[in-house]
């Protein structure tokens, strides 16, 4: 079942990557000045958003594969990690 989901995720990610524009342009006006933000400020904000989303992807991957840490609600002693 996990193999099916892995193949499904790979196929869907390939479809999403194939649908993006290849010339680097997007619908947003990236080379113009806005009323509130300059081009540099907008680029820094977008880079920060991309950075946070990339770091959250690791947490989402761990949650999908149930790799998160054990709960302290169990009455038994559960050891996670190396000694």
C-alpha cells in the first residue's frame, strides 16, 4: 500500500512540475515596484516563505510516515533513539 502511495506522489509531483511555466516568468509582476514593497523586499519575503515551506515539508513527511516522537501518554516506558 505504501508503494502505491509513493508512486502516486511521484506521478502527481511530476504532473505539477510539468504544469509550471518553463521560461521563469509568473503571473506576478516581479520586476516592478509596488506601493508598499520594493522588488528586493518582495524577493526576500518570497524567499522566506519558500524557506519555511521547505522546512515544513520535512515535518509533513515524518507525519505521513508516522515518524513523529512517541507520546508521553502511555503507561509503559518507551525509548526512542540510541543509548
